[in-house]
C-alpha cells in the first residue's frame, strides 16, 4: 500500500507534539478570589504550550492543609508533578531525594543572573536548583479602609505602634471594629512577627525568631512585644477565631473594620474585587517596620517523575514561572512583586512600587528578614512549635506575659 506523504508528515508531527506535551498536576493552596485568579494565569500559560493542567488545589490559607495532603501523596509513591512549597521545606524535601533537578532550565534561562542571591539560595539544594520562584510577598503590611479612618477621625496611616493604638481607640469609639483578624495560628503569627519587628527592629527579629536565641526570646523586648500583641487582640471582634484571612480582608473592604495585619496577598483580594489602591484601600508598612521587609517567596518544586511528557511539562512549567510576561501578569494579580531582577514596574501600583524599593533598600541595610509565619526562616517543625505557643498565648487572656515568654522560649528550645 502506498502511503500519502502529506498524511505521513502530519502523523509524524502529531506524534512529536503529543510526545512533548504532558500533564502537569499542580498542588497549591490558592483558592481565594485573588489567589485563584493568579493561579489561573499559570494554568493558561501551560495550556497555551499544549500541556494539560490538572488542578490540585487544597483550600486553607498559609498552606498547612496542603502540606499535609502533599506528604501523604509523596509517601504513598504518587507525588504531584509540582507543589507550592517554600523556604527550608524545599531543603527537607530535596534531602529526601524526591525532587527533580531543574539545572538545565535554570542554566538555559540564566536564573543565577536574574534572581537575587537571597532567593536563589533558597531554591537550591547542594548547589542544584530544585524549585522555581514565583514572586516576593512582603508580610509586614497593614491594610486599611479609608472610609473607616475618615468616620473615626483618623488622619492617616499609623507609623508607630503608639499611633496605631490611638487610631484603634478612635475606631472603637466610632462603633467599628479596629482590627479584622482571623484566629488561625498562621494569622496570629503573621501579626506577631510584625509586632516583634516593630518593637525590636530587624536585628532583634533575627536573633529571637530566626536564630531562636534564648537570650533574645526571654528578653524585655520580647515581653514588650507580647504586651503589644495582646493589646492588639483587644481590638479584634469576638467572631475572629477560625475566620479565613480573606474574610477578614472583606471586612476592611466593606468598611466594617479599620485595619488588617496581613501580607500583600490581601492586595490581590482587594484588586480581584475591583478596588483601587489609595482610594478604596490603603497600605503601609506595619507600625514601626518601615525600615524592614519580611520576605515570603512562593515557589514550586517539581517531583521526580518517569514519564517523558510529564518531565517536559515540568521543564516548561519552570521556564514559564520565571518568564518576564508571567512574572508581570501573575504578580499584578497576586499582590506581590516579581522575583526577577530589573523587571519594569510601570504597570504596578504604589504599594507594589514601595515594596520593590524597600526590598532593594533593606537588602543593603540588613532590614531584609525571612518571614517565620510563612515558612521562610526555620524548619517546619520549629515553626509549628512556636506558632502553637504564640497562638496559645493569643487565645488565653489569663496567661501572664512572663508565662507567655517562657512557653514560646521553651517551644523554640526543644527544637
Ligand atoms: C502564601 C501566599 C498565600 C497566603 C494565603 C502565604 O503563605 O505565600 O501565596 O496567598 O499564604 O494563603
């Protein structure tokens, strides 16, 4: 039988393209309005390269639920292609020998040149890239409702904790909720680390929360931090326990609450609801922390897979994540800033421009510190232990400051 040469060529082309396309199953926890929109950008980019995106979203801000699900999938020998993990957890997974080496893509795309060293180091295990970074989130922010501030007669964003408490008193007196909070341990710690930074400054933050130095953890500065932290709780509402972070953001959006301590994924939430920064909501560094930047870098690690199509999809995912068009569109939606150096910022709003400037400036002054609440600083086990101790203090108004300090210090010591 004589074969039609045109059909043969088409069949070969089809086989080739199907051989290089694959399925990419991506585990993440981006399920709020702003987060889902951002994840959608990555999905579209992968689909446009011919790959099939299998969404593996596990709800739960901060990712604790997602990490539990991830462990059970990997332990049962059925890992997803990629998972949103970060900081020291990347090193722990790499040490288990389950992560794929991304050096070929990283070399071809020059990651060593286009990434800040502080980020590249976190993405590497024993010198090899094992994760691709998506963004830089800043954690030490407060968000505010200009409508609530106006009603309460608060002139502007508080720069110090004293100014913050004065503003909170006015909001309370106006019959509104001063602080929108969701009582979950990562949200408690998000507030806590900003307070420690505001009270003690970046060097103290490093000593106490990153180095877990007992002297710093039991110092008067830590006591002062716990006093301020407890005082903030007094400005939250009775329904805070268990509330999701994006519902707390919605309280600010709807003019029910004045402030929220939260990283800049909150901005993604405001933007997804069509709100305009500077007009419908305000951003500022958390009180007393303008000279510091708690960084939180989202990243995807790829798990070792045998299928060639799946491997190609992983390489394409890694390249897509680091590409300038993706870095721009994703971060415009997510509330973060691009992790790639020298990206144009003209499409970004003033909060992002401030973040970008402060990221560069604080790297020079020592004010750039890793977020503990968001898995960038210490081992997941140590992080879990001190988060629990901090939340126990937050939830128990009868625990004395001294006992709070002792319990946090002992949680840190036992790691
Ligand atoms: C992640 C963000 C996410 C937030 C709330 C943080 O730990 O880095 O990407 O939006 O948690 O889920």
